[in-house]
C-alpha cells in the first residue's frame, strides 16, 4: 500500500466520507505525509512507519 492509499483509507475511516474535494484531500495528505516525515527525522535513526489494522 502506498502512503497515499494508506492516507485515503485512514481518511475514509476517520471521517466516514469519500466525497471530499480532491484539493482538500491533497492538502490533508501533504500535512499527513510531512508529519510522518518529521517524526522520522526527529527520531534520529532510520525507521519505517506502518499502520496497524484496528481491532474491532
């Protein structure tokens, strides 16, 4: 799964809608990806972030 696919799946799960304009989702993805990148940079070590499937 690409980062964008992971983001889109998270977006639909969290907000329950897929009909949000593409421009809004693109901006959200930019900040989502930048947040992940900043966590990696702040850790100071090489890491990978994977989303775990929620229990339920």
